[in-house]
C-alpha cells in the first residue's frame, strides 16, 4: 500500500502532522524538562519539597501531578528567558543523531512540494516546537500547540493541546476540513476522525486494529525511521 505522502492530489490539501512520535522520536517537551532538571540543583530540591503533594495527588489526577512537575521545572523562567532557553535547547536537540524521523520529515516536505497546506498539531509547547522546526529548516510551517503563560514564579501552563483540544484549536484557527492526518496515538482520535485519510506512524498491528475499530474504517500504517 503506497504511503499517503506519495499520492499527490490535483488540488492543494490540508495535511496535519502530530509532532512527538511522528516527526521526532520521543517527547520533545519531556526532553526539555529533563534537561532543565538536570541542570539545576534548586529544581531538584523543589521537587523533593513537593513530593508529599505529588504522592497525594497522583492516585486522583496524574494530569495535576505532571502540571506540578512542569511548573517546578519552569521556576524563575520569565517569558523572554524561556524563549532563550527553549531556543538554545532546540539548537542542541536538532544536532542529536537519529533524534528525528528522517522518513517523517521527508513526508512533510513532499506534502509541501505538492502544494499542500501543512499544519503541525501537537501537545508539545508552542515556543519550543516552533524553535525546533525552525532549526530543522521548516520556518514556514503552521503550528498549533500547547501554550504557556507568564506567572509570578515563572511560566505556567495555559492550554494543553491534546485529545479534543486539537480539533477545537483547528476550528478556532479557521481550519474545519483536513484531508490527511498523521499520528502515532489513540489520543488523537478526535483529530483523526474528520480526516479523509489517516496514517498511523510506527504503530503496532494491535494499535492499528484499535484505531480502525474506533474510526470505523481502514487506515494506512507506516514504519518510519
């Protein structure tokens, strides 16, 4: 079965790419947060102080626990400082061998060459993913991503762009129809359902069957390296 990226339509199409697990191997914001913690003894101490709260909240809300870890990791980073740190991390990340999906980036560029409108729709944070794409030479890519806001102690989570948030963000952005959607996760089902063609990236046969059952139709499965 040919890859969706190899089929060039006669008219420009709107094509959506998830980022983590599709264009990059792993979770970019997790890698960024891990780097922040590794570089700061103060952040490690703050996490230890927050440990009782984390142990209390994890059984009830993993989302709140993760948000706490993010907020501790962003302590002391105002908007401008966050921009600078994210830019520096993006520059280091793109130089890591085999960190990014060669096949995924080729597919994205083929869609661009075909005249398609390409939008990266991701749960990764907007500033970080934008800097990463820029460092990869993809400066003209539209991005819909998670957002932070300035707070008294540092940047804070404003919006986490996952699940149903993705089609909601697309609608707010004026995008109400898309033709191809690339993802590696069942979490993206709300974004995948409206797509004429769905491409599952590096998914197991079992995951493919679950996704096809949820969507009620066959999809394309690709292995990207």
